[in-house]
C-alpha cells in the first residue's frame, strides 16, 4: 500500500473531528491543572483531567483565548478564589483540532454558579466540622458562631496591638495610617507580624504568627488580622479548618479586616469581623474614646459632687451661725429682754426670788440694781 | 503614681469615689485626699492613652529589623 503524507492523515483526522464537533458546544465538569496564564496576551493554557483512585485516566488540553480571558478574571473576582491548579470547574467548551498542536478544548464560559456553590458547600462543610469537633470552643446559636475568641471579654482599652499582615500591603498602610494619625493623639504600640497572606501556604504561615503572639500574650490587648486593598482574589486561607479552629480558641481578642464585601470568611466568623483595615483601626480608636469619655463623665460627676458637698456644708454652717446668733444674749437683750441675776447667777426659776431679794437686771447696756417688793403669778403669753 | 495601676483599676476606683461623693459618704476633712486621689486616677487614664508603655517600647526595639 502506498504510504500517505502525514498532513493527509492528520487532515483526515481533522475532517472527522470537524464533521462530528463543528458548531457544537459542551458543558463539562472537570479538574484543571497545569494552569498557565499569559496575562500579557490574555491567554490561558491548562489541562483538564479526570482521576480514578488518584490515577489520571483522562486528560486533554484546554485554552482560554483572548476573547474569553475575562471569564477567568470574573471567576477570580466573584469567587474570591484564584484560578489555579486543583480547582474543579464547570465550563462550556468547543472541540478544536489543529494539525500541529493537536486536540484542544477551547473554553468559552465558566459556570460561576457551580464554582460559587462548590465553594460555599466546602465552606459549609468546614463550618459544620468546626462546630461538631470543637463543642467547647465553637457553638452555633441562632445562626451565629459563638466562639471562645469572639465572646472573650474585651480589654477596657486597646493599646498594645499585634498586627498580622502582608509586608508593604495596602491594608498594612491603611491601618497604620489611621491608627497613627488619630485625632485624639492616642498612642498605640503596634507590633507587626508580617507574613504571606494569600496563596497555598498562607493559612499555615498565619497560624505560625498566631502561635508566636500567643507566647507573649500578656503583651497584647488585641490581634488584628489585616489584608485588603489590591487584588480581591484568594480568600481561601481564611477558610482553612486548622486556622479557623486556632482563631476560635485564641486567648486574645482577634479583630479581622480581611477586606471582602461579598464574602465572610470562616476566620471572620470565628473572630470579630470589621471588614476593612480602616474600619478595624477606627473601631480601636473609637473604643478607646468611649473609655475616655466614661472617665470624663466620672470626672464631671466627681467634681460636681465635691462642689455640692462644699456648698451643702457651707449652707449648714450658715444656718448654724444664724441659730447661734439669734439665740445669743446680745440679740435677746437687743429685743428688749433682760437677764436677772442673784449673786451673779442667772435666774431661770423664779422660786428663789422672794420679797427683799437683791436682784441685778441686765439690760442691753445697763444693769439695774433692785430689791424685790412683790412676786405675783403670771400666765405666759409668748408660747407659740 | 502607683506602678501597678491599670485602666480597669483606675476606672473602678474612680467609680467608687464618685459613688461615695454622690451618696454623701465623704467627710469634709477627708475631701482633700479624695480629690487628690481622683485627680491622680483621671490623669493616669488620660495620660496613659497618650503615652506608650516602656516595656512595650522595649519589646518593639528588640524586634530585629527586616
């Protein structure tokens, strides 16, 4: 048999495929691997694989061409998850054969609902496991996750802060700027525990920093975990079981500003969530301010009390003075009363006065010396 | 100033003083002392919010530069 040219054979394969697949689209669900994003040309190469018992039994190449590259960007933005190896996605594909590059699946669309659903399901499973396996530190009550950490008593003032963040990140800058330039001139000590905050190892690295902080826990009033600004992708480290469990049991209050409006991570649920780095800083400043205004209130009440105490005592003294003054002999004599003495002793009981007794009658400015001639009964008319 | 004074201690003591004065439990002859004590507690809180603690300062200084 006459051998044919390679191009002829491949051309026939191409024809066969085209006949069978041209103009057709398929929804597939598959794991992806070997993801290579070429952002400069807006293209992404990857492989779709299927495994059975950890053994890859099916594999085919896939491509996102420039027209569909925004599917990847959308995926990352909406799911908060990096489009990378190991993901399982549902997508719409076209089969294409190229005489040189072979068989390919061109990706036209990613099913975001599937991606979100899957992510949510995973998250839900992690949360369920956290509650089930750690009843002493995590409880689910009325849809709220009550943990040892997010229900620990807050210090009366936040001043010594352990900050976990990525070096030179927007979040770090926003937080520090807000804290350092607060209008009340409060001073904070912020000790930084810098670490990678996204990517495969991030949850382990954050955990390490928490362990480091725990070693000198008496030095801190609060732990602040910040990320934010910049890219919106990859929140997965904050849904990690081990990290979430550690956060839930952590002895110092943890405030999170992980900066994701759409999603609440599991770590957020285990700690106290404040969304953005700036919001965490504002909370800390306001918290101290409310303490200071309580002190101001007490100060006002105290000094008002002091003033009133002095005023009351002054008034009491005044009325005592008035009583003393009104009952003093001088006042009485001025009113026309007199004092009668016998042998310089004041007489209050007229029994000792008899006829011929020598009396001294003391008036306002004179003494009358006299002798008693008569003593008669008298009915008091001055009783009130 | 007492070195072991804390925000919570200062707050509790100040609250106690306010209660005493509002319930007329302070005698005039001890008033000067109480006022002094209250001023000390207030100053402590107000100043401490605006000064860094030395030991923390030290801890930060000890941190290796990266």
